[in-house]
C-alpha cells in the first residue's frame, strides 16, 4: 500500500517518518520540524492551500505556509504534501512552490501527484489503518470510511482514495 515515491526515500528519511507513525493521528507538524521545516499558518489567498519556500529565518530549512482559513484535515494534508515536495523535489523548489486547492503548482502534474502520494503514505500508513481497524473493531470497508478518516484526521475523500473505495 506504499507508493513508488515511498520506496525512493533513504533509510534515514523512512526512519524519521516511521517514528511519527507509531500512533494516530500522525503528528505532521512534528514531522515537518524533524526535517528542519517550519510550519506557518498564514492568511493565504482563496484557492491557495499551501506553499514551501526557503526559510527567511532558518539557515538550513524551508518554511511551509498553510492557509489558516481551510479545514484542519486540509491543512494536515497540505503540510504532508509540502513535506512530500521537500523529500522528492527539494532541488526544484528554488524560490518556492505555491499549491492551489487542487495541489497544482508550477511543477508538472506528475510531480504534484508524487507529492500527493507521499502525503497519503505519511498520513495514512497501512499499519495505522490496520491498528484503527483493530482498536475500533471495525472492518476495512467503505461503510466505515468516516471512522478511519476521523481517527487519522484526514478528509473522507482522501481516505476513500487511500482505501480504494
């Protein structure tokens, strides 16, 4: 259930991410910080979910700007998506990447899809989905998508895509 992008990560990167996937929901803000990324809730223009830019205050890292007016589930996915860009496309960030609500930027649709798959791998790992199923004593079926989404603090739509239902 992991993407090809997940399999491209280094052992160190995987270890860092998996350290945050021991319980649910995944603490995506802490994960960003572990990679030297600073998350800032900002009043971004309508239809802009987030951005990643070289940090103006941190020598080594990047800042992730997240639209403060969007739902928590969208903000969490945006943070994970921008972490995906950092892990997969840091050499292309340049002066920054801004993503619309449909997660499109100046990068190709392929790279946006890669960042989306990485976000899903980060926020909805198979082991946590199985743990929720066991903890809540519910089967992995479409009937219980809402419960899985709520436990992982992701949108129902993202959970449906992840479960393939």
